[in-house]
C-alpha cells in the first residue's frame, strides 16, 4: 500500500511542538513540587522523549498496517505492554541519571500514575492516528473510484456517439463513385458535404453542448447526403422557432435519431417518404419531435429491437441522469420519436 | 442478347452499374428496379440471365426476394453489407461486389459470371445460396410468402401452426394459409424454440395458440388451438410439448 498523502513532514512539526509543551508542563509541575530544575528537566525529557518516540513509531506502523475494526482488544493488550515496557525503561534510566533519594522515593510512588498516563497517551495516539489514516485511505479510495467512474462514463459516451453506421458511409461513397462519371461537379459537392459531416463526428468532446442552430446545420449536411442517395424518395421538413435556435443541445444527438427514422421510413415503404423534424421550446425545455411513416403490418416484428434508440437513451441518461427524455409513439402510420433536452439555465 | 436486371433502391447505385455495363455490348439492361417487389415482377416477366441485387432494400431484402422466385437467375450481389456476412454466400453467388467497387473489380465479377454461365450446374448453386441466406438473423422474425402475384410478409408471431405439404410447408395464420418451399426441419431450426414446438412429424405449433390437449384414440393426443384447429401430437411430440408447458 502506498503511504497516504498527509505526509510525516507536514504533521511532525506540530507533534513535536505539542510534546515540548507537554514536557514543559510536566517539568513545571515537578519544580512546583520542590524538585531541582535540573531533576525536573531530566525526568520530563526522558519520560516524554521516550513516549514521543513510541508515539511516532506507532504512527508509522499504523500508516502501513491498521488492525481491523474488530481487533480493539488486541490493540488494548499491545497498548498495555508498550506502557509497561515504557515504565520499566523510564524507571531504570531515571534511577541511573538522578541520585537524589527524595526524588527516587517520589519516582517509585508515582510509577502507577505515570504508567496510567502513558497508557492513556499511547492509547489516544494510536486511536487518533488509526482514525486519521483510515479516513485518508477512505477518501483516497472514493476519489479513485470517482475517477474510474468518470473515465468509464466518458469512454461510454464516446462509444455511443461513435456509432455511425458504416452502411451509410459506404453507400455514400458508392453514390460519389457513381456521380464521378456522370456529374463530377455534384460528386465534388457531395465529397465536401461528407467531409464536413465526418469532421463533426470526429470531434471528441461528447459532453459539448452546441446551439440548436449548429446542430440543425449539421443535420442538414447529413440529410443532403441522404437525399443524394435516395433521390426523390426522401424529403424532409424542419420546423423551429427563432428563439429555440440559440438553445444548447448535446452535439450529434439528433443525427442518429434521424438516421433511425430514415432507415425505418425508407425500408418500410416502397413509396416516397417525408421525415419531419419539429422543434418546440416549452416549460424551460426543448422538445424535438422526429416523425417517420411506417407500415404497422410489417414493422411490428422490428419493434422488439427498440427501433435502435437504446444507445441514444443511454447517452441522454449519462448526460442528464434522467431516463424519461426520449419517448416513442406509433399512431396513424406515423412513428414519432420525441427527445426532451432540459435547459438548466 | 443477354438480359440483365438491376435491383437497388438507390438510383445512383443503379446508374454506376449501368455505366460499367456499357462496355459489355452483348448485355442489355431490360429493367431497373428499386425494390424487391418490382424485382420479383420484372424477373418473372423477363426471365433475365443475370441480375445485380442489393441486399438491404425496402420491405423485403435481396435474400427474401430470391426466395420468392421459382427459378432464380444468376446473381451478383452489390452491397455495402460487411464482408464477413457475405463470405458465407461466396460459394453460392456468382460473386458479390462491396460498394463502392471499381470497374476492374466489376469486370472480374463479370468474368466469373461468364464462366459460370457456361456451366450447367448454376441452378443448384442458386438454390443452396437461398438456403444459406435464410440463416440471416433478421429473417428469423418473419417469413415472406408469395400467393399468386401477391407478396405477403408474415411476422412470426402471427403463425398459428405449420403443416407439412409434400415439398412445401403450409403456414397457417388468422387470415388463411400460405405455401412456402421449405422443409419442416428448416422451420424447426429457425423458429423461436420457446414459442414453437414440433409436436408431430408434419406439424409445428405456436404454444400460445394451444387452448387444451385432449386424449385421442389409445395413447394418442390432440392439441386444440384457439382457431379450433385440431393438431395431432405424436408419441415423441407429447413429452416435448409437456416440458415446454411445464406440466
């Protein structure tokens, strides 16, 4: 496991400062009780210096290894042992350094109190560090998870938008190939349109919002290409009001829906087909209705595939976290797909 | 003169074929069609030697159109369909052209056809082409039939039951029955096994059409359908039907 962000360096200074304050307090209490300043300082430095060392060691251990939640008894026992070792070392060291018999008697009497204080101190240090590092690791994990989620969401959005049908591309190229011989000017024009259209699909910002005007312009490029392919069989009607033109929509959202409408419109009838696109802004949201004729007799079996709109629904969900933004309706031989685009502004 | 028919729903796709065919002075295009219905009519009328056929077309696709013909002509597919899907038919079709294709590639297909044209076993190849084309997934959910000059697309769920009839299978629906030149085992294979069950050598029924099962003579059974039709169930068919119905 990697060491958490909150590094030793940042925390070590306040920890030492706290110990110095605590040590000074202990020395002051000792001089107040009538001991020599030198004796008080030695006592305080030895006991608190050791305790600080233990504290830092415990902290370092906890940084890399934290016993599980259920193991408090185990920690309690450890804490008891550490405090016992500490009191042993302190007693031995102080009796070597100080010879004053009054002090030694006092030291002996105060051992239980000292042990208890040390036990509490190490216990607290362990607990605080345990909580701190656990918290840090949790937030680290949360962040990593959020990052991973965002990455996969972005990738999914990208994939959803990339679902340009190769069928469309190859058939368009075939139309161009055909025009090249007979009407080279038109062929050149169509290459231009196809290039502009493809450029739009290559933009890789899936969350980008463009104005409806831009989106409709882009859609027009696509429709012009389809009209060259299908000739007189395909006609389109686009209705919108001037105010809606400035409203933002996710880029490249309409084209797959219209492509779907054309596919089911044209492949379901042998006559001419009119696709209508009707844009309305109402109740602070943009409603775009795309209509294509269909034959209820033969397209029934196709309904099962969801008319190929599931990827658009998924995309809208990823963008707006709502599942009710796309609706389909079939009546009077007309199939209508309505997309709602919330306007948060 | 060799007769050819072009069948493609995109006018420009037909015109490039016409352009490429100009250099073949012995071939004349007798008709251009923009869908499978027109195609069936034109082929029946002109009996062409060669057709150029698009796969994805309105109403019925190229494979379904071929199924409706009694004597299918030699076929060169022209398609933007992916190559892998077409590989399956390579052995049977004269050739397939992936759009967009060059004049050189077109000439190669024509050369293949000319060689093929002189061979007598061309008809069989077409028949096996149709067999393998039927394995296309989008044809699982419907059947295209021709009664006289009328073409009908029957969604699978409208089929009440199927009955063997010599070389044909009789498809029974609410508005009458239709003949299709297929085998019972073909339908047993492609139909949804949850909805359809072969209860007899000569019968496949749709489960949801069954209203009750009656004993019939000794040891035999009959399935009574919603339409009132009484379908015999064979000894091997009965346990199959029982397990699907969960009884």
